[in-house]
């Protein structure tokens, strides 16, 4: 699949949203609106796979072997693979929309 075709498919999708390109890392950034995740994908992964496979990976139906997960919790996009348990728990809470502050006992 050509990158332009991928861009057209993402723009026509009701779940996925184009974020942009990270020129330093040479990656394409796509957001899943349902899971509130931003994923980075190398252009070579787009060229080597068809739309059905890429979409199934991006929406979480397949193992993400061709993408990296990113989050913006820290104020900028950063890889989640190096985060500690506390930061991963914060990400999970934000996905649920659980913004309550508990009362200390």
C-alpha cells in the first residue's frame, strides 16, 4: 500500500485519526479515537502491508508488531514501553476517564 492510500483510508475511517509525521524518527502517527491511543508506524510497515491488516493492528484486533504506542500524559508524546507501573496506571485511569480525587483516611 502506498502512504498516500494509507492517509486516504485513515481520513475516511470513523475510528482512526491522522496525527502527523515524526520526521526525526521517520514515523507516521495515528490516533485511535476509541482507545485514546496514539500509535507510531514506520512507512515501511505501511508499504509492506494492506489496509485490512494495518487497520486491525491500529484498532487493537491484532498484535501490534508494526507499531509503537505513544501517550501525551507527560505533556508531549512519549513511548509507553519504558514507563514505570505508576505512569502506566495513570494512563489506564485516564483512558477510563476516572479523574476523581480520593479522600485519604
